[in-house]
């Protein structure tokens, strides 16, 4: 593989004009095709075939609901007043009438007729149906007109808030959060490289990769079901890994230029060595993300495949487009004498006394830290592991749920409507349940429904049971239930499970179909499905990645060590997430408005992404160690040399990842914020505690045994050159320079 990447890098650097034009034309064509065939992203938060989803589909056949957008208007009288007072009743009626007259409004429910007036008559909820289809956005002018229709109520002193799907705040595919992350990344790259041009190259390739990925997703949305959550995760990862992968190659290239190596040879070798590590790191991330499909949840499959595509784009552009850009830059990327990049050389490129010491005699911080760890490996290992285990303890209290308007920012209209409804009607009013009774015999339907209603009135945890609503075709009936607890609580989840157990005999004995459904039940089924998918997902992903690392490093111990380190990082990430998003620690400074259960799909997504990113750092760090070990067969010196060569760039890469992830905290989307924080914290501890502390400690304890692989396995496993051992055939001198190479090369 190194030989192939060497030739690709040499071609890109030598024929950079042709390669640049080709890449830009290809990206332009992709963007044009994606925009011309763009489709809409879909809300795919359900699971086909789940008990609640199946019952919901059957209920829709008997109780069809309009395929239209809807909203809720919540009216609340001042303290001490009731909406039944003549003046307030008149103002409310005027507002409802004005709302019905708004263009684009299909209908407005009357709270008095629909039973949505609270017991104290202080709060009422009016359901609004629009002419806009459910999958489309209601025009802003229509929403503004509905708000304006509320003037009579507000003038009378009523508090009026708007919620529901129509008023849900949408997140733009590209916004300030991405710009914040890229700005911080630019600062880190400037500090790392000391050059604006060198710092801009990783940002350039990452941005092009994200744009191409977004265009591809928009085009795919016209023929495939792409989740509306997919773009955010894909952009988050595309930016982070796109910058990091290019960073590793540019860093290697500049260090080689500092030794006087010709530009084309340097680009080729950087592509072969650092590029090989990029391939393995990217493959690990892609495997982890594609593995999300084993959960059987369409939303996760869509998010995983879209994000895997973003990572694949980052790898392809880093190996294909970046060499051409480096060739165009020529010797302009050579570090200035006296800078860090100019002082520190790579293994075998400059003469030096002990490996791991800078050519100028100054020992880098990464080497000094590694030396300190290796002097006391057992102590370092124990302290690091205990610290991570302590951080992971809160994860034992992790609570999961599908998020709703209750997770929205406190300042949003939807969240305010949610809170008012919960206070006035009880927390369960925001997450009602429905029991569906279905039978071909109308008499059996009524009989079973009456038995179900009687049973429901004796069940603990139910605040209210509505009357029986029989369908027009008389072959089905439904009963609405208001739980005593909110939709995201463990108590409501337990209630659904208990109802399914208690009501099953009522249907089984007569052959009547009886099921618990409603959007709350659908969400609970999604949470249960995601929780059950964690173990098989972990087995599949970890198994494939262990095999990949074994092939890359020809070792048994290193893949196992990498996986154990990942589990420690994952536990710490989950623990910190619980502390912030459930317990409220540092919630204010981080912009977290409310606490409670986190998104049900957070653990499996964080597990997939963090595993891939953790393996990234493992690959880049250990490949530098193995590169030295292959040449010198000195295990201890190889660890020091690897730390010297990789520590600084891995540190920069980790800080860039953290900055990109943390920038998404400004999105104010509860799901995105929890995932972004967990990933940022996980990357932070994985890079600085696991890879920079625990890995050197374990390597010091293992010595040469770290690189041991049974002979039988060694013969069976394919050989892929990650360290560039095959590059000796190319020589270390300059390659022939073609006419497309700038003269200063």
C-alpha cells in the first residue's frame, strides 16, 4: 500500500496543475449534480416493525389524520383569573376566529369542545392544522400571521405561546457553529506550523470534503431516505477528521522539507507513510460508522452511512488532492530556520545522537513526558487508569430517552408551550399514550374496549383515561391515556411495559388485537431497540477493527491495548455527559438549558465515533513507534522516537477535534449538544491520558513483546506496508522533476 500511495503522491506533486483541475472539476460536477437533484431530508426517528409503530400504522387506517403540519397555541390567564370569565372568553374566541381566517390554516380546534381546558380553567390549548404537507415547512409568513392573530388574547392579558412541529426551530446545514470550529482550528494550526499557508491547507481540503459530502447527501435524499440528523453529524466528523488527516500529511511533508529533501520526493514519502496511517485510521472510523446499521434503526443507519461517506471523502482528498496542493506550494512550505518544525526531524532523516532528541539538542516536551512515564510505568498506568475509572462512575446513572420539546432551549416558544402544558395538565399531557383495540366484529371491539377501559382505571401511574372512541368503520376503537409522569421518564417507560403485559390477555382470550401506541410509545420502543443494539454493535465493530490493527502492526498486544484504552475513554465520556446533562454540573457555562435523560441514540453514536477517533490516535502514535522499531529493533527507543515524532501533531489534532466538537454546543440542539460534548471530552482524555500516558507505560512494560505475533497468524494475515518499509526501492534521492513543477523545487 505504501508503494501505491508513494506513486500517487509523486504523480500529484509532479503534475499538480492537471491534478488540481481534475479534482476541482470532479468536485464541481458533484456539487452541481447534488444541488440539481436535491431532495428533502426525512424525520426517520421510528423503527418499522416495532410494536408501537405497527399499532400506529394500523390505527391510522381506522382513524386517518390529515397529512399536514400542525401546531399548538397555549393560552394562560393571569394568576387568580379563569378563561371562563366573560372578557377573557371573548378575547380567546376572537383570537381563535382570527386564526381560522389566516391563509394556509386548515382548521383550529376549540379547547372547550376538545377537552383541552385545564381543571382550574386557567390554561387552554388550541390545536392548529395547516394546509402545508407534514414533510414540508409552513411558510414563515403564515406562522407570523398566526402569531399576529393572537393580539386580542395578548391585549386581554393572556399569555400566548406557540409550540408543535410547525414552530420547531430548524437547524441550518451550515451555520456559525462550523465557522467557530474552523476559526479555532486555524489558530491551533497556526501555532503548530507557524505558517498561515501551511495552516490553511488542512482547512481547505476539509472544507472541500464537507461541501462535497453535503452535495452528495442532498442528491441522495431525492432517491433514498436520508435522516434530517445526518447532515449535522456528517459535517461534525467531516470537518474534524478532514483537518486532522491533512494535518498529519502536511506535518510529515514540512519536516522532510526541513532536511532538504526535494519537494516531489517529500510529498510522495509523506503520502506513503503518513498517508498509510490515514488510510488505516479512516478505515477504522468508516467501519465503526457503517456498523451503526446493525442496530436496525433507519435514522442510525442513515447517520452512520452519511458520516462514513464524509470520512471517506476526507481520506480521498487528503491522499489525492492534497499532494497536488503541496506540489503547487513547492518549497514555500519549508519551515524557517529556528522554528520548531525546522528543528525537529523525523527518524532517519537527520543525524542525531539518541533517537527522540531534537537535532538542535533540545528535547521536545512530548519526549520529556514520555521519558517520565517510562521511568515509572506501573505508577503512571495505575494513576491514569484510576482517574479514568473515577470519571466513568457517573455513567452508572446514565438515563436515556428520545428527546422532545422539553429538551429545547428555555427561551424557545416550543419549550415554553411544553412547560406550560406540563404545569397545567400534568407532565404526562406532553406524552399521551393510546390503546388500540381492533377486531372484524364490531361487538367484539366494544366488548374488548370496555374491558380495557376498566382495567386501565385500576393501573397505577395513569392520571386520566379518556372515553372509548370508536372508528367510523366500527372495527376499531382507541382509548387515550395520560400518564402521571413525563414522556422521557423511566416511570412512563415502565408503565408502557406493564400495560403491554397486563392488556395482552384481554386480546389473546378473544382474538382481538390490543396494543399500546402513540408517539411516546414509539419513542420508548426506539430507546429499547437502541439499548439492545449496543452489545452486538460493539462486538461487530471492535472485532473488525481489532483485525485491522493486527494486520497493520503485526501484533496481538497492541490491538487489545488500544481497545481497553478506548473503553476507558468511553466510560469517562459517558460519565462527564451524565454529570453535565443529567446532574447539571457546569451546565450554565456550557449553555445547557435543562437537565434530564440524554438522547437515546447518543451512546451508540458516541461509541462508534469515539472508537474510530481513538483508533486514529493509536494508529498515528504507534505507527511512528513501529516505523522506528522496524528500522532499529530497539523497543524502548522506538517508544521515545514515536512520541517525539507524533506527540506534537497528535496533540494539535486532538485539540482541533475538541474545538470542532465543542463549537456544536452553540447549536442549542439537545441531541447535538450531548453528542458533541461526549465526543469532545472523550477525545480529550483519549489523546492526553490514554495515548500519551497509558500507551507509553504499557509499551515500556511489554518491551519487544508488544510487537509479537504468532508465526501462524503472521503467515495468514495479509501484509500491508504502513511504515513505508518498501520505499527503499525508490531510493532517498530526488525524483525526476517534470515540467509542471515550479522552478523553486
